[in-house]
């Protein structure tokens, strides 16, 4: 797992259930992560997919999250998500106040 910043910071938790078929999803998901890495305030991301997919992206501020949301290419990908890729999804924005790790980092 990538090293995260020292709290406090913000996390966007995106959970989803996919539709059948790829329909360009994998390529777009990779592009969105590459694009997010160029955004001011982006701190990293973790992702896992089984029956439910979970992606957590980490940000310095709510303003950085808002700038990511408003980016035209990301808005187009969200539209495709609603039209083709997701049967359902939920997005949550949280402030990370503290964290615990095992094993502890030195």
C-alpha cells in the first residue's frame, strides 16, 4: 500500500457494482488515475475489485477534490459510468483525522 500523508487529509471513497463487459472501462480507469496524478492536491489512491469495487483517492483539500470533479475529462468519464459501466455506485467524501498501520512504519 502506498505511503499516505500525515492526517488530516481528505478521502473520496467510491464504491461500485459494474455492469457486464468492459466497454472501454479498463482503459478509461487507467487514464483517470494518470490524470488524477497530475492534479494539484492529489495524494494517492488505493483500489480493489471483487463483487463490489472500492477506490479510495486521497486529497489535500475539498477544493482539490472539487477541481478534480469539475475537470471536463473526468466529467465525461463519470457520464460513461452512468451510461455503461456501473449498475450502481456511491461516492463519499471524508476527512481523515487519524490512521493506524500494521506493521508500524518507522
